[in-house]
């Protein structure tokens, strides 16, 4: 019995799931506002990427939307979420700093 080949995962959808994942956006932004030092922005981005991956896992588990197809590319979606989460966390940190939020 040979391996069961699945269709390729569209990379554009992986990119969109990573960049526009609502869990990544919300968590990274909120954690970015709570950061007290610039060096901790990457930790906020990591938290956002983990929450985005958890959402993708739930979509895959319950077979919602394109979750079952994109579940195969979870590592790629995590890396894209980490990069996007860094941008969202940095935006949260910058807005907090500009508005005079406590550090």
C-alpha cells in the first residue's frame, strides 16, 4: 500500500491565515500594550502566534472553513503568524508609548 497523497496546500491561503488570524491580531496587540521593554515584543508575538495556531487547530478539529486543508501547513501558518504577530505587538507597544501608557 502506497502513501496517501493529499492535495497541495495553497500558500496564499496559508499566508492569509497567518496574517489575518483574529486570535493572532488580538492577543499580540494586547500583549504588546502590556510589554514594558522593547526586547519583550517578541514574546508578545510568540503568544499571538500560539493563540493563532490554537485557533487553526480548533478549525481543523471541528472541520470548519478550510481548516482541514490548512491543518497540514500548521508550521508554515505558525511562522507567518509569528512574523505578523511581531508587527501587531510592536504596533500595540508603539501606540501605548505614544498615548502615554504606563511602562
